[in-house]
């Protein structure tokens, strides 16, 4: 067979039909889906959110209704998690207590992000004495342990769930200031930011359009981990009487009461304690998975 015949029978070589490259968001979702621990955390967090939203439907009893004939009853078909020292259904109180914990976590972290991200962006982008003043203020707040500062602020504002959320949010703010400042300092010297500055974009547009979208992934991860810390802080404040006030249910206040009945009614402490443990663990697993999924260096 001659070379002419081979050339005639050969299939023409054209451009390869390669599928379009997946978007960064889709690649991140794929990486998150492959992490079983993160998916477990996401499912558990969603279940707690559903439980908090539909607490009036899921709770079989009134969480504040007392029954002196059912004091400290063991778990049964009527009271799944038993009753407490004045006959209230522990399961109903755990379900309603999820509202306080979820609300405290989401609202307090939202306060921290709403205050900390703009301040950190201002410090890093403006620089100079502005950065120096904000950095020293942040260092001073970070010198005080997070929970101690939250307790002090909550005691100053007064015992209530709303004041506890404000106290937790302000106490967690320095973490977001420091993280935002570090990320913006690294991003503002990138070539695309310099190009945006060279073509005459105003500073606010450079900061909000070109810098902020590229520093949000680590902030989202930090927010997820901070929610777990806020749940523990809310339970601690309620345990000390500075959070959700009785008779409204809160996991922390339930533990405060249950410590007096550990010998003859241990179920009063087991269920709210297990709820705190499971919710915090799930948020931490979800945060670790988001950290890996949002890292562009992951393959």
C-alpha cells in the first residue's frame, strides 16, 4: 500500500471536542461532596435548622408547661427524653432550645462579619495610621479571651438572649478584622488589582468589585467555625444566667438545672449536652470541608 493510499484513507484530524471546564463554584461543590465528614455535618446542621424552624410542630408538649405529677420521670413512650424537676418535657425543651442556639450562632456571627469585614478592609486598603490604630485596637481585644469578653459584655448589657447575641458578636469581631486585613493585604498587590487601578477605577469599586470577592472564601470558612464557637458561648452564657431567661428553654440553662439532679435524673443533662456536642461537631466538620473545597489549590 502506497503512502498516497494511506493518506487518502486516513481520517482527518480536527480540533478535539473537549467539554467546557467546570465553573469554580461547581468544582468546589464536587470537592465538598467527596468529603463525607463535611456532608455528615451539613446534614446534621440542616436537621437542627429544620427542628428549630418547625419546633411548634415537632414538640409534642408545651415546653414551659409544668406537671407536678410527672416530676423527673424517666424516658418513656409519653415523654421520650423524660421530664425535668418540675415536670416539663425534656424533648420539647430540647427542640425549642435549638431555636436559641441556632439563632445565637447565626445572628452573632452576622454581627461579627458586618462589623469586622468592613473594618479589616479599611485597615488593609487605606494603610498608614488608620491601619495602625485599627490593628492596635484589634490586638487589645484579642488579648482578652473570647468567652471572658462575652461574659463581661453580656453582664454589662443585661441578661437576655438578644444582649447575649450582641455580646458574642462583638467579642468575635476581632477575628474577622484580623483575617480580612490579612487577606486584603495579600490580594491588593495582585496584577488584576493593579490593572483595575491603572485604568482609573475608583477605590470603592476596586475594593468591593475586585478585592472582596477574592477574599470571601476564607471568611466563609471562618464564619462556619465561628458559629460553632457562638453556640458554645450562648450555652455558657445561659448556664451562667446571662442568656435565654427561664422559663424559655435553652440548652445551657437546662444543663445548669440538670447539674443538681445528676444522681437520680441523668437524662436531664444527657440530651441538651448531646445536642450541643452534635451541633458544634457538625459545624466544625462542615467548616473543615468548606476550607478544603474552597481552596483553589485542591485538585
